[in-house]
């Protein structure tokens, strides 16, 4: 694979099956083509596929479609988009038997989500209120002051009468920030997820589900603690299933609860689960299916609420499922999944059999696929760990190869044995250029149960990053890796690992690329948008509880040891990890050492690059840095050129386009 192919590969974003199970609507994500398209977000199209795999495009081109929902009668699909001259994201409907899209409702602000009732005559959408018309006038006059964290608007839920669209949407009177709304399957009640404020920290730490009437009265609350995932009504409305947390210190939502909608009583049906529950769907009034991620794979199981029995529907190791949907009555199950040789596609999953329905990248058949496998190794303290190893395309046994370790963020996340390639993980490109690649699920990762995911708490950069060094030892002992040629990269918490590897653990790494990473735990706390989450599930203490401990767990404190050439990259608009984190580490290393260091900022990008040109630029810089320092003799004071030759590629593409025209 080329790096251009890595960042422009298509993939399925989401899929929803029709009520009768005959058709599946799905979104196809198509990144823009660098050097050809104007800068912007990925295009997202609407396609339909039947159970035989016959797919047809419905809405294509320069569009961005999201939040697909079938009408109760299965005759049309509702979706969100900003089309034609829309100033804001609106709700549209398109018939499946032919015809153009029709705008159902627009609002004087972007609509973020919506839900249809079972009769198809009411709709509730979530959006911020209309913007103040005077704001733009004042901005033109130079009044642009921003009051931090106080001038943000609450999301509201709005009710729409689909039988009379001339009526204005009615705001539902709820004194909270609304994150999501879902109609009861049989009556005019709503399952809402709310938070006391719009701050992302409250979403992580204090959000809750509740049942509300359309007049805003809450009739049932579900008492939970910690992070929350999705929730679903049972078909008869008797139960609400939700993905929650063990407690407020649980790093990730991954426990499965079923609550009685009448009294709020909650039951955990799969206690002490060895993994993390990622998605749920009701098959019937008393049967609940869930996707569980365990280790580096996933499974699908079904809980029978009457017998409390759990039955396996799809065993571990078949594929890695991200989401699924079922038709009315649970007869047809559709899944969005990926494997090592292809990105996410739509599959049907019936009678324990997987059948692929979509083929989004036919050209992948001509790509050399490296060997990819899940491996286990033992940390120095005896803890068993897992990760994904990708061998070089031309791998020969007993030959040692340079290694790029790619470290996930979170750390409440995990790597599965699936398609892993993206701009920050150009794995197949690396394997095709003689690198081995390893992606570790170090302690603190998800997929191994709550206890394992808490093992890194109150121990910043301790056992969790020692696990990375122990992985190098294991791969070297296996005869795969040259310990003198090891590079590391990662974003967010993985960027923290990359910074720690380039400073405190510098003797183990010959190159490092840090992305949106942490360099100073003291200033990070004061500049992030998730301080409460940092306390609850990471540090378990505040900076003022132990200033020196927090400083000593910061890469800037160890820059005197920095011998590893370090490339630092960061989105200029990042609110999660402030761009100053990268500036601090750059300035410390630049001033304190002669070690090669470079800082690259991406204007308009946040906590990760979203646009294809910025993604391609990142991937090119990452791989050039690894090539330069892990191959050949480029050590000491040498550093690659700072510029990339984008101009030449732009001119080449322009000449080719002129020739075609």
C-alpha cells in the first residue's frame, strides 16, 4: 500500500437494517483525494444493499450523510445532512423505491440527532437553540470576546408533528443538557441521556439516562455511576438495556445493565465480564444480544432474561465487530465489521454464519497483505499481556528487522486483530518497506475486564510504559526485532508514551514520533477539557496532592536523558491536550540537549487530524522519520529536511488532469 491509499481507503461508517430485514442502509465514508480535491472533511454517502450483496448508491458525491433511521413502515430512510443551500445540518427523508430527498425539518442551528416514534407521526431532534442574530453584527464591529466555559449553549430536545410540518418545533422543557433522545417503542415517552452542563467532562463523569414525558416531566431515573455508553428500549418498552461502568473509577463503559423501566431497578447479567461490551440490540422482549470485545477479538452472545442464560452466537476469533442492527423480530442481524485484510464492511450474521455484503475497496485484492497475528508476552512483574504483531512483507525467519511500535491512546482503549491501517498507523506501508510493527495492549487497556483496565491508575508512566520495553525484549528474544533499531509512535496517551520513550526510556528507542501527546502532567491538568475524568480514572490524585510526583511523571522532567530523535506533531485547535504540551517538550529538548527535535502544528485540526491532506502530510512525516533513523547510519546531529515536496505532486496531478481534459 502507498500512503495515499492508506488515507483514502473507503470504509462503512454505519449500517441499519430495514424493519422487514430485506434491505440494509449504510454510510460509505470516502476521504477526499489529496492534491485533487479542495480541503475539507470526508464525504459520506448513502448506499443500500440487499441480502444477496447487491448494492446500489442512493446519495453520492460531495455529501455528508449521517444518523440513518428507517421509517416504521420501511418505505423511506431519514438522515441528517447539510444539502444545497442549507446553512445548518437538517433532517431529510428519501423513499427507497425511487424519488428525491425531501427536507423534513430544518432548525436555526445544527441538528445533532433525532428519533422517530413507532407510529411515524412524531419526531424528536436534539440541537442547540437558534443563534443570536446580533452576534454576527457585533463580530463585524469587532466585539469577539469569548467567556471561557460560560458562553456555551445547552442542547435541547424539540418535538415535531410530522402530520403538520407547518407547526414550529416545540422545545421540551428539561433543565439539563440533552445528549440523546430515543422514543419509547409504544407510547410518547422518551429515553434521554442528559448532563448538568455541556462540558465534555460532565459527559464522561456525570451523565445519566432517564425516562421523560413529552412535556419534560421525568418519570424514571436510572442511577448509575461513571461513564455511559449506548442504551436501548426492549421492543415492549418494559426494559432499558444500557452499557455502563462498574464505578466512577472505571476507565471505560463496558458493563451491561438491564433496568426495569417502571421502577428503575437495574441488573447486571454478565458480571465480572472478562472483556468490554461494545454494542447491544434486542432480539425480542426478553432476548438481548451484545457485542463483547475480549483480548484482541470480539464475540456476539445472547442473554435470555427469563432463564438468565447466556448463549454464544458468534465465537471469539471470527472477526472484529464494531456495531450491529437487527430487523423487527430479530430475524435478520446485520453487522459492521473488519478483518486484517479489509476495513469495515457490512455483513449479515444469521445462523451463526457471516456473509459479506459490501465490497468498498476492490483494489485491495491486488495489495500484498503482510502476516498479522495476535501474540502474548509476559511483563517483568509476571502480568500476561497481548498485542498485534505485523511482520514485514518479505519476512525471513532468523532475520532481525527494525520495529515501529504503535501505541494506542486512552489508555482506556485496545487494539484488536482487524484492519488497523490509518494515517497514524500506516501499517501495510511500513510492512512493505521492511519494518515489523507491534501494537501493544499494555496494562490499563480495555478488553480484559475492569480490574485490568485499572492497573495503570495512580501510576502514570510506571508499569504501563515498562510494558512497552518488555515487548521489545520479547520480540528480540523471538528473533524478530533488532533492539538497536526500535521506533515508537502514538497519539494522545500514546503520544505521552512516545514522549516518555524519548526521554525517561531513551536508551531503548532509536526514534520517536509524538502526536497530540502529554509532556507536562501539571500544566496538562490546567489546560485540558477533562480534568475530572483525569482525576477519576487516571491520576486518582490532583496535582496539589503531590506536586513533585506529578512533575516526575512528566517527560519534560527527564529531558536531560533525551537521546532519541523526536518528531512532535499536534493539531493547533486541540482542546483535549493543549498544543502547548508539544511546545513545552520541544523547547526543553531544544534548549537542554543537542538531540534532533522538530515540532509540526496542523492549523484547523484538533485532537487528531480529520482531513485527508493533513492526514497524508502526517503519515509522510512519520514514515520519513522512521526511515531516516531506523535504517542506515543517520544518527547523531543529522535530521531530515523539514519540508515535504507537496508542490511537485500538486503540479504532477495538475498536468495529468490537463492531459485528460
